[in-house]
């Protein structure tokens, strides 16, 4: 099965989140409790809710000293329908990271703008144990494709679609658990920018 096919199966079989979804970005004044979810899987629920809470925090988090986070955004066509695809990666790993949990989320307000049930990805339900070792593998990437056909490409969409919040948890070789958050903007491909400019409101 191709990587592209697997990616779309993941979207179709993902958990549909419940709760109130905002139409504006999460800020210090947002009622975060209204955005939290109850999900069948407790680990999934925790990852989602941790990222929701982290959007509200305004503390400055220093860049990690042992890896970098990069994000790209591209346009693909699947069965004649346009999809916006977010690729977020851990790169330049400089020390061993064991049991890596990797989650990321768009601005929650993008749920309404994309008219989709989720703007969130996590590998927490993956049964594989992810180990990043600079001597063996030092790059790890996950993707999230989202449909564009019904999206509201208004000025708010254009301002927010590239904003992401990432959470990485891992254990060092001594067994200590570390958790890291980072906000960043994904880099859009030229084809995506052309599409958005042609179809924006």
C-alpha cells in the first residue's frame, strides 16, 4: 500500500472529536475548558488537551538543544479533490530519544474554517516504539492531510493556516521523561500558495 493511500486511510479512520470549536484563535481570554475533549483513548485525549492548553500559554519556550522542528505545507489532489497536507518533522537529532511521542495541532479555529472534525495529529496510539538515534536515524516526520473543498478561504484562514503547535515527549537513556512544546509556522509550497490566492474570498 502506498504512503499516500495510507495517509488518507488514516484521515478516514481517525477519531471524531467532540466539543465546542472556536472560530477565533485561542488567546489568553479563550475559555479553554470548552475546547477540551473526551475521547475513547485516554492517551489520545491527554495529547489533544495538552496541546489545547499550551496554545493559551504565553511563556517563551527556548528552542530544543538536541533537535529542531520543521513544518511544510503542500497541496495534493486525491480523487479530484484538493487536500492541504501538513508535514511536521523532528530533524537534526543530536542525542538518543526513546519512546518518542509526537503530536501537533493547527489553530483550533481552523476546524470551522476547514469544516473538518479535527486539525490534530498524534502518534500516541501507534504501537511502535519510536527511537531516534543520531548514529542510525535522526529525522522523523508525520503528515496530516485535510480537505480543502469546503474550506472558507477568508482573510483569517490566510493568516492562520500555517500556524502550528507541536508537542514532543521522549525518554533519555537514563529513563528520564522530557516534554517539549514549540509554536511555529509551516512553510507553504508554491503550488499551495497559488491555489489559495486563486480561491480566497
